[in-house]
């Protein structure tokens, strides 16, 4: 079983049915499979919220919290899959968490309303970005503004070039856009296409993109059906993913080395690295839309820890 390479790579076990039905063999277990039943022009109105905390020495502080309208529209639907436009509106930033940051708000203004046209296969797995050139142009403009602002603050050219180089890695390829710019979308579509049985978690191996742009980190994940309501067609699914330390040794060393170099400190920090995801989904199996999702990713690196939390839910 080999997942798809976005936040993790998914290959659907089987398209199957879109509702719980008895197994043809007569076994007592039932099967739930969520696959898209979308038509061109279908729309879904959602809302998303994100919060970020950062910590050092075991002390965490809120960095930013924001929420925005999120609109999905099916631009194409056919036997080979779908194109879905993912458009986030202008976010409302909680000033008590982020403080007043005119520069940050300016960058948000530049990116708000820019839709990402996701190419998905027949079971709802993102495989590409149709308007990748448009996304790159937008991110290049963001980089230009960032360079101007940092130059005004007196930042060194070396620091600015390093920062913009890291930023550029997040959108140079369609896969990079899926992994970084569109990571919320990648997590949102993640449970589609899987075939679940009650009491039988699906286990698989995958990779997590490195926070430092080094080699991806091998991971192991689990998807499990928590409950299914036949009357409403709503399935509740839980997802967890974590670095597989037995397979990720070289990738972890490369990550730490990119931060600390070849030092004794780096050697001692390898054991501190960890990345873990946890998400809970409510899927309308009659349509294949995720109507509620909560997700948290915790990242522990040498000397620092961060937790990114998000929720996406149907509005109206």
C-alpha cells in the first residue's frame, strides 16, 4: 500500500460503495467508502480557522489566530477525475494573539481571494495544480514585498536571500504547492477514497515534507472509522500520522544538520525531532464532501516546538 505524495500520498484501496452495506460474502463487518459524487458547477460553502503556537524550553505562546470564508467549486468533472477551485477569503486576524502587524496584513491582502485549482483523481486525491503558474506569480509578488520590507528593516542580504530561497521552495513545483501552499486542502481531501471496515484501522507508510526543505521524513499513519450513521450518510473518521523513527534516521539527521551543522549539539538534538498529525473528519458519504474537519500538527525541532491547529466546517 503506497500513499500519494502530498502531505502524505494516497492510493485508494478500492472505489467501493458510498454507503455502508453488508459484505457480499455475508461477513458481519460493514464497509464504508467515501468517494466524490460531484458534478461540474457543484459548490460548497465552508469556513476555516487556524491558530498557531510556538514554544521554547517547554513554554508555549500564541503567535496568530485567523479565520476566513472558504469556497469550493467543481470546475471540471469527468471519468478521469475533477478540478476543484479552493478559494479562501480575506481572514479576520485575532489581534490579541497576533498583535497589530501591518506587514503581515499586507501580505494577506495580496494572497486573499487567489484560488488554487486542484486536480483530483476519481477518488478525490489531489494529483496536481492546474493554475500553478498563477500561484507562482502571486507568491513571487509576495516575495518581492517581503524583500522590500526586510531591506527597510536593515536585514542583511544573506538573511533575506536565505529566507526567500526557502519561500521559493514551497511553490516551485506543483507537488511543492500541494505540500505547502495548499497543505490545508491536502489534509481536507485526505480521507477520501479509502475503504473502511468497522473495527479495522487502515495502516500505511508515507512521507512528511521536511520543515527545512531537506529530504522527506518517512512516516506511518492510521485511518479509522469511528462511526457511521445510515440515516444521514455521515461517517466519522480519525487520522493520525507520525515520523517513523526506524526508517527516518537519515532524513532526521539531514534536517538537524541543516539547522545546526555538523556539531556535537546537532548529534544530541536528533532525538528531539518529532512531527505528529491528528485529524477528525465528518464525511457526507452521499456526496463525498468533508463537512467538518479538525486537524493539529505538532512539530518538535531542536530548541523549539510549534503546534498548528485548524478547523474547516460547512457554513450556513
